[in-house]
């Protein structure tokens, strides 16, 4: 009896052990199966950009803006432009295979992203325009292969980025406009190969940059407008080859720059407006070869060199008669003459017979000199010409028969001269011509076209209540 009891207990024990073992195996098997299923569920292949966008939105909606998106296989996606633009996403995409992507334009623009993308293979990307525009991004991208990128316009504009990109191969980039504009960047990019860049406009504008770019090959750049505007930059640019640059508008406007650029070849520059305005520049650039077609207005406006007039042909007022070859040339001659002889100087030495455009010529100016003998017979546009000016000289004998636009010509000015004999038969618009001005002359003999625009021609002026006979409201 005792032996049977022992045997029965042993059988029960063995059976219980087998059940426990089987149960454990079953649980383990279920866990393994579940894990496999979970793993399979986590890997989702994005077919294209649209598919990827849907997957991202769904994941963020379910798991939040800091979610892990590495479960998405993006290896088939070629376009990631604007993917996270204006998004609050700041999750994990560190393991994404972006090796086939060619377009990352504005990918993170205006977003909250500041994640890890250091291992990304971006070797096929061609467009990185605005990629980190206005973002807090400041991650490590020092090892990125950007050798195929051609467009870096606004890439780090208004961003917090100040990382190491000194080893980047930018030899294929042609557009770097606004690249670091308003950014925190002040890293070392002295060894960059920028030989293929054509556009550097606003590249460092309002940025923290003050690095060494003295050895850069800028021989293919055509646009340097506002490049160092409002910066602390004061580096050495003396050996730069700027022979192809056409636009230098505001290049150093408001900057600390005061370097030597005396040997620059600027013969192809057509626009130098405000180039050194409000800057610290005090260098001598008398030897520059500046075209007579170049716009040099407000060149040193508000700067430490404001009274400086370079000894360029465009500013040469030494001759008894100088032919203004272009509107820009005329502006330069007037500025040089006024700087030399004052606001009441005689400008009749300037032959303006080639000029067709005199729009805003003396607008907001204090000039009140002599221009009575000017041949304006080819001028077609005199809009805003004396607007808010101090001019009140004799222009009674001017031949304005070809002028078509006299809009706001004397608005808010003190002019009250005799222009009763003017031939205005071809003028098409006279709107606000004398508005808010002091003018009260007799214009009854003017031959004014029936279709001319006379809107507010005498508004708030002495002639408002005593308009010419031909005037129609």
C-alpha cells in the first residue's frame, strides 16, 4: 500500500513537471511568435514621398511629435523636400537609409527638429536649399558627403547651426545665396572649394561669421550683393578675383569691414548701390576701373567715408562739358558736382541729351542749382523728378515734348517757377503732379490730351480751388 502510494505520487509529480515544462515552452513560443510579429509590424517600406508622408503623420498622431520613425524603410524614397517643414517633430530618424534621396529642399524648414542625422548617407542629394531654414538644428553633420549638392541657398538661414563643416566638399555647389544669413554660424570654412559658385548674395548677411575666406576662389561669382551686410566681418579679401561680379549692391552695407580691396578688378560690375553704406570702410579705391554704366548711388551713404568721391571717370566733373552716357552716369556726375561745389552749383556742364529717364532724379534732395540749359528733349519719364525737393530754379525753356510720365513730378515740393510754355501734349499721366506743393503758376495755355490721367493733380495745393481751364476731376 505504501509502495503504491509512492508510485502514485511519483507519477503525479512527473505529470505535473511535464505540464509545467510544456506550459513554459508554449509561453516562450507565443512570446517568440509575438516578438516576430511585432518586429514584422515595425518595418514598413515607404513606396514614395506621398506614402512616407502618410506614414509619418499616422505615427506622430499615434505616438507624438518625439516618436521613433526608424521603423519606416525609406530606401526607395528619392524626394524628401518639405518633409518636416513647419512641423513640431523632433523624434528619432537616425537610422534612416537616405542613400537614394536627391532632393532635401526645405526638409526641416521652420521645424523643431534637432535630432541625430550624423550617419546619414546624403551622397546623392543635389538640392539642400533651405534644408535647416529657421530651425534649432545644431547637430553633427561633419562627415556628410555633399559632393553632389548644387544648391545650398538658405540652407542654414536663421538657424542655430554652428557645427563643424570644414571638411565638406562643396565643389559642385553653384548657389550659396543666403546660406548663413541671420544664422549663428562662425565656423571654419577656409578650405572650401567654391570655384563653381556663381551666387553668393546675402551669404553671410546679418550672421555671426567673421572667419577666414581669404583663399577662396570666387572667380566665377557674378552676384555678391549684400554678401557681408550687417556683419562683424573684417577679414582679408585683397586677393579675391571678382572680375566676373556684376552685382555688388550693399555688399558691405552696415558692416565692420575696412580691408584692402584697392586692387580688385570691378570692371564688370553694373551695380554698386550702397556698397559701403553705413560701414566702417575708409580705404582708397581710386584705381578701380568702374564702368560709366555702373550704378554708384549712395555708395558711401552714412559711412565713415561718406564725403569720399573716388577718382573714377564716372565721377569726373573737371571738364567744361561732360556727356552723361547713362542714367547711372548722370546720377554719379550730379553727386560728384554737389559734393564738390554744394547744393546750389551749376550743372549745365552736363550734357543730358542721351538721357531718357529722369525719374526721381532730385527726389528728396536739397539741390537748388542751375539746370536751366539742360537738353531734355529725349526724356520720356519725369515722374517724381522734384518730389519733396528744395528745387525752385528756372526750367521754363525745357523741351518736354517727348515726356509721357509726369506723375508726382513736383509733389510736396517748393517749386513755383514758370512752366506755362511747356509742350505737354504727349503726357499720359499727371496724377498728383503738383499735389501738396507750393506751385500756383498759370497753366491755362497747356495743350493737355483728353485721355491724360489727372487724378489728384492739384490735391492740397494752391491751385486746388483755381484749377486750369482744361482740368477735369
